[in-house]
């Protein structure tokens, strides 16, 4: 079971939009609509930002959105703000033996 | 409101067994709404799924760790436990416990994490 593939880093200026990709296989991302995204600030526990590909938990800004095409899921953050600077991880259901697999993580820098 | 808290030794010797407990408050570990999971993060690296347990006792493990991992649930204490045997320095990490939604497999409640160092 390999980790899902994310870019190591992305960057953007305040107010801009960025997209982080998460590529898996037909056994995880492509096979199920159970992709979630997490934001992690340094020294903190991860925070759920998106679940089921494109659903936001209560309290998460509308600036965060998710999508999926084939084996690749994406997280888009619009109207970048300084507090969005963090690490972002995707995860996917991967079947009834292992349950979950994570992506390698993407460091977002707000310039 | 559900809350999770990890506890256990911060230092473990190589070849020994790491044992951590996650205490659940604000809800019952026997709830059928969740799997109860463990995730770790080595220093400067990404999140790694370790495994999870359902209240019934059924377990799900990362294949790369399966031979060394045991996750147990104690419904009387509202806790679940991670045991990782034959540890090496590569097992040094922050260990998190988290709820895994039963139907959609996302983790929405996390503990604060506990740092475990493997060193003699």
C-alpha cells in the first residue's frame, strides 16, 4: 500500500487561489468518494477541512473546496490568507483490510 | 463533545514494545458511529496511518506495520490501546489517536498527540 501522491509544496499570494492535487489508484481515490483533506499547523494536530471529496465540516471556510477526477482528488483554496499557510494532507478509504491511506503532504506557503 | 487524549511513555528502548492509550471522553467507545484510529508523524515528515479498531474488536492495520501492531479496545475504561513491538529509531514520532467516521472514513476528532522517542 503506497501513500497517495501530493506535491511537496505550493505557494500563492494573498487573495489568489491555489490547488493541491492528490493522486492515487483505482483501489483508493479512484474507487471511492471517500477522500478527505486535513490542515496542519506546526505543532498542532491535523484539522479536517473537507470530507467525501467536496463536503465542508461546520465551521470551515467556504474558501476551501474539493473535487475529484478519476484517480486524482484536488483541494482548492480561494482568496488565500496568511493563516492558510500550513501543511495539507489528503486521505482516502482504501478498502476493508487497511481502511485508510494518507498522502505525503503539501506545504502551502502564502507569499 | 467527543474528546480524545493520548497517554504513555515518552521514551522507549530499541527492541521493546511501545504502548499508548487513548482515553475517550464525551461519548462512548462502544458507539457504532466510529472506528478508533492511530496515526503517527515522524519528525519533519508526513502522517502515517497505523490502524484502527471497531467497537466490536475488528481491527484494520497498515500492511507495512501489521506484523508489529496490535490495537485493543477496553469498553469498561472507554479507552483503546496501541502496542507496537520491536521498535527502532524509525518509530520515533508524534502519535495521534482519532475517530474515523464509520461510513465515510474521515477523521474529525483528534487527540493533541504524544511524542514517543525510541532511544537507549
